[in-house]
C-alpha cells in the first residue's frame, strides 16, 4: 500500500562515452561493491547489531499490513534481529509519535517504522536521534528527519502503470483515481504520476478524483456519489487495494455495475497492493490488474537495514544484490526502491508473487 519491475531508468545517469574504459569499469565495480549489501563505511557508535528492535505499524485494518505484520517475526528470525512484538498505531499519526516514544523508553536499539504522515513523523525521528537510535522507514519516506534507510517501492511508477493500463484498455472517457492520504508521500507520488501520465500519453481520458485518506468508508461513500453524477465512468484506479478493494466492489455490485472483464459495461479496475484478495478478484474478472507491493521484502529489508545501522554500517546509491536500486532522495536520505510488478490475468498465478504464498 502504502509493491518485480526493474529499476526505473529515468533516474540513471549515463557515463560519458569519452571516459577511459578502465576508469568506467572501475567506477561500476566500486558502486556495485558499496551498494550490494556491502558497507560504504563502518562508523563507530553502533551497537554491534545487538539489542531489541521495535517495529511500528501504521494500521492493521488492511490485508496488506496484516500480511506485513505476519512476515515481521519470520524475517526477524532469518535476519537475526531481536524484534519486539509489533505495535499498531491505528491510523493515528499522533499515536505513532507516542508509540515511538514508548519504544524508546523500553530501551530499543533500533526502530522500523511505517510512517503515517510524511511530515508529522519528524517529531518521532527527532526523539530517536536524541537517543542515538537508528530508524528505518518502511513504505513511506519522511519529508524531513534522519533515517538510516527508506525501504520502499517506486510509488510514482505505481501511478504510471495504472495510467498505462487504463489508457491502453479504456482509451477514452472518464476514469477515477481513488487517492490515498496526500499527507503521505505515497499518496502524492501515485496521484501526481497518474495525472501526469494521463495528460501526456492519454489525453482522451478525463480524470475524476476521490481523496479518500486510506479510509474505506470514505472511498465507498464518495465513489457512490461520483457514480451517480457520472454514470459513464469506464475505469477506476485504487491506490490501496487493501482498504479500497472490498468497498469498491461492493459499491459497484449494489449499482449493478460489477461486470466481468470482457463483457459489456465492464469498468476496468487497476489496484495497488498485491494482496490475495486482489488476485482472487483478477481471477474472477472483477479486477483487471494490480501492482504488487512486496510485503515480505518490506519486512525483510526493513529489519536488514536496521541491523546494519545498529552495526554502524552505511550505504551508497547504486544497484543492490536483491534486484533493487538505492537512490538518494531530494532531502539527502537514501531509499532502497524494491521491485513491484504489475499483476494481470496473465501472471496472477505466478508462485513468486508474495500474494500467492500467504493464506
């Protein structure tokens, strides 16, 4: 929610063709060494990777976060991390700051946090920094504050993939994007990328928007109203299948608009999350596609990087040894952008997708 494709090449810089071949090769080798799980430097002041680690969830009402929560103890064991029982902030940014303070008071030596609000989380990050406790942010990057790493997929690519699918399969007419919370960088990235893609590549589409703040009830009520006012809607982009899928399908069903793909009157739906419920809906022909966020990899690499930070290790931008790329964000912090594939009827049964391994 709030993701396997290759790294989006628009962020790469080309090496000048005039550079000496040996020099260019050496640079590539050095970049690979520093980014592929190796340390860029080993600083003093770490805890040697030992000590308790707190893991703070944004919510547990979404199947995506329920799956992430289930993965945490399994990945903690495989990564050799002593993780405390997860804490659920219940969709409340203020509570999340309190939860961070409570974990710090319990003496944790590292924190893995999925921020609810990209700006508000700064207060919690400052608390951790004052105590010298490294923090890894999962799924959402903070606008400000110190983190050892952000573990996240390229959320702009989510919006672009949804736009491309709807543009190619709908062609023209009205489409809806049910947005996430715009206080979150994820909601902003997905929304802005979808709009920009439609404007550039599919100008025959008209985008209608529902700001739903990751709230299922809000999404259902506003979609119902929008469908009454715009009965000819041809496509829907759900920015979070974990919270929006069920109410969207129920709303369409109540209006007699839930038609199978390939039949007259079908409203094309593209979602984000990659949960088993989305896969089942794709198999039934109710949903056309989803972008699979890696709940398993979010848990694994969130814990991997917090342990590395506790050991005093740091990283540099470049390709990793797990098919992702570390990039430096505008604010200076690093983000490991994990792969997130588009799932359709053609590949929904792929056993490599995490949504096919839970249940």
